[in-house]
């Protein structure tokens, strides 16, 4: 049968190093052409396959793919602003604010905030419409997020303990298409989380009760859907008090439904606490039971000991020994890796031992220093491996982690501060190989400056060391340095302007193999106070 081909070139050629052997030039789109067969069927094929033997790997394996034509798609620029404390809302004041920011090539964020206090009640509403961030590499992205928080606090008597109740409702949607994998359908995640917490006194015994109901859904454009729903409750009471010793009970109950598979995770434990002027000791002793999507049941003891010793008024030592089991949730895996496979296995994380010690040094109110080091071993813990379609699957095996965490803050004066954070992590399997996507070194240094409460600015420098990409190979992702700056200037009591400059060094950042972010990012915004 004779066919007539009409070609239409809608992407200019991108230089694929595996095919052409020449260096890539940034800013050029992917090399694709459209073929129409007898006007009935469209095929989207790389032009390289027409000219050369089809030996190219899928596009997501091309580590050189780092840019999309800004005239055709939203490009791959960082768009997650530096987190800053919200300084425009006082805890007990009625306040409303509207924030808007826009950056390169279509990025925009609109955020509304309203908070008011009615007697003992506080209502806090926050809504976000986001086009482009928080950042997803190689993805056209849109997000909505609405959060409502209500809190009440009251006293039964003038000098009695406060009784508090807090309720939170959070609804979020994220829609994105993976450019690094052109054949992949559009993905959308929807999550709903309802939380209620109550703290009070029962016959002079403090207690806490909370409940969480949530659901998260990953949906493809081809109607393939993965859903996890959960109903969980937590209760804790300390009815027995003998001078410096307090005894109590805690219970955690969680019921989940993951892809029509019931999953349970329950904890029941006795608690104890000893407190005097210099020493605090606490202990949890109990049992845990869990089921997984593998339809297996696991029992584990719960043992946790904590201590804190005040050597002087400015020096404290603390330690922790624990052996426990933690649930693995699809919600958490999806938040950690947005490219997770939709049929991810849900199991548990079993920490057979966790030993850590720390020191806190506070010589003056303006200086804070904290050092913590430890080791923990897992008989079962998840890690990510890439699969054939460009997504990542969680696998479970034995692991050992040795870690050091150092952080400090120095408030030089009322207008200047310096913050530093350094993390060392050596995560390995039993055969000595490094766990994928776990950097050995992460560090952040930030300098902040304020002037007459009208001008705020900060400069942040971060470094992430190379990371292995697979248990089966020694291939690594390159290290990168990120330099970012943020400023806010208050024009009047009701209007402020903001500026965000991210990745000023132009580092090529690859968080997950085949999904790269590249280039600098600039955003200008405003805050209006009502």
C-alpha cells in the first residue's frame, strides 16, 4: 500500500550527543518531527531515527537534556523561593494579606492570607495558585493549595492549665507533564488532609487526642489511578504522677486502603518520664503491628529512651536509643520523588537500632550552636531505583546510616544574622555500596540583613555532593552549588515589594537521573496588607 507522507517540523533540532558526538548547546528544543500517514494517523518520531540506526536510548536517559524551547514549553528554571518566616501577621491580630510574584517564562504565584481572633478562637485561611513551583524538573506544572486552620484556647479557672483544640483542613492539587519522557501521560495528584487535635486536663492528668483523615490520588491522563486513603488516631494520657516521676500510656491506630489493599499500623506503649532541675529521662516501651501491600504482617517491639542533662545554664547534653518500626506511606514517597511509579510497593521501615548523642551550646542569647551524631541500622528500609519507563520504584533492603548534623546561628546585631547548617550522611547497604540519591555532604550558609524594619535581604549559598543513581552501578550525579538571594522592601505600612534571585551561579542541577534543572531564576513580587 502506497503512503503519502507530509512532514511538519514543530521542534528545531536539538543536538543529542549520543547520536552526533558534538557538545550540546543550551536553549535548543528536542529533536522531533511529525509524520502524517494518509491524513489519518500522527506519529511523533525523533528525526535522528530517520537519519541513523535507531540505537538511541529513551529521552529520559539523555543526561544532556537540560533545556526546553521557551517559545514552545515552560522552560526548566528553578522556581521555588527561599523559605522566609512570615513577619506580616501577628499571632493575635486581625490581618489579611495578598501576595503576588511572577518570574521568567510564565511563572506566577498568587497567595491570599486571612487571620482573625474571635475571643478564644483564631481562624487562619491561606490559599495559593501556583504556576511553576515548587519546582519539578522537566515538567510543565500547576498547583493549587488551600489551607484552613482554626484554634481555640480557654481556661477552666484563672490559674488552671489551658485547654486547646486545633483543626486543620488542607486541599492540594498538582498537575504536571514530564518533558524528559515525551511518551508519558500527564500526571495529576490530589490530596486532602483533615486534622483535629485536642489537649487538656482530665482529673488533673494531662492528655492529648488527635485524629487524621486523608487521601492522596495519583492520576494519569490515560485514567490509570493510584489512590491511598487513611484514617488514623493518636491518644496519650499521663494519669500517674509521683513527685518527679510521671507514668502514662500512648496508642496509635492507622487504617489505610492502598489500591484496594487494606494496610494497618498500630502502636501501644507505656510511657514514663523523670524530671528534676538538671536531668530529664523519658522512656517508651511497647509493641507494634503492621501489614503491607505485600499482604504480610510484621510484629516489632518498641523501645525508646531519651535523656537530657543540663551541665550549665548554657550547655546541654542529650542522647537517644531506640528500636522501632515506622510506616511507609504512598503520600510521603510521592512527595519525596514526584516521578515515582504508580504501583509502588508500600511496606515498613524497620529500625533495629538507633543511637545518637547531641550537645547544645548557648553561651549568649545571640549565639546558638547544636551538634548531633549517631548511627542507625535498618533491617528493612526503602530506597529508589529507576525503572524502564523513566519513573522510580521504592525497593526495601537492609541499610546502615552514620550521620553528623551541625547547625548554628549568630545574631550579629539587631540587623544582621548568620546561619549555617551542615549534614554528613554515610548510607550503605550490607555489601558496602552507597544507597542511591543520598548525598554524603549537604551544607547551607545564609546571611540576612534588615534595615529599620523596612528592608530585608538574605543571601544563601548551598552545596550538595555527588549522589549514586543505582545499587547496581557506580554512576553518580554531579555535585552542585546554589547561590540564591531574596529581598523585601516595605514601601508603606500596607505595601511591600519582593525580589527572588535563584541559582545565580547557573549550576546544572540534577535531582533525579534524567530530570535536570538548569539556569538562573528571577522573580519580582508584591505583598499588600489589609
